[in-house]
């Protein structure tokens, strides 16, 4: 896999127990993020799981936080907002990366310290651009949406 030789990922352990992000395999796209401490997620409740890390996104690469595929399958946990977007300027002393989880089960779920719970992905993002206000739609007809390209059929 290619590596951007000029790119440096900057991370600060705001808690010395924090594990650095790591890739599980050479072909992995996301960096695994681990829970800092044991955390119990009550039934039907949302909790922010500490990581002990402050990470600076290196422009133009934006950070996106996604659940690991096993989070739902093994624990019944989801991200309440599907994915997290971490802004370039969210890297100050109080800006610890926390992983929001929602327990869909009827019983409490334990996340153990050091358990891999999320993936951090870096993607190039358009940072600044002017908006051009149009007097009419960009194209004359709509292509449709919400399953219009051959999604669900009865």
C-alpha cells in the first residue's frame, strides 16, 4: 500500500493509558480506535466512550469515525449518528476523541479497556470554495432518489 511520505499524523495521549490508533492488517483502510477504560452501556442508552486521544486532522485530510463491523454483531451497539466527522480544529487540550455508542439490547453491554470499537479513516476533503447561487436547477430533470436506481423491489 502507498504511503504519503510528507504526511504526519499527530496524536496526543491526554491520558497515558491510551492506545495509539493502529491498522489490523496491511490492507486495512481504517485505523482501529480502542476504548480507554471499561465502560458499561445501559440498555437503550447512549454513552460516550473515552479513547484518551486528541488527534489533529492534517488538512486537506478530514477524519471520519466509523463503527467497527463487529460492534453491532457482537455487542448490539451502533453509532447514534452513523459516522463521526472530526473537524480540523478539534484538537485542543479538551478535545478528546470520544466514541458515541447506543445500546440496542435489553441488557447492559460491557466495553472493556483496550477493546477495538471504532475505525478512523482519513479522506481528502474540499476545505474552502465559494458557492455560486443559480437561478434554476443545475440540470433540467431529476434522476430520482431514495432507491430510484434499482434498489428495493417487491
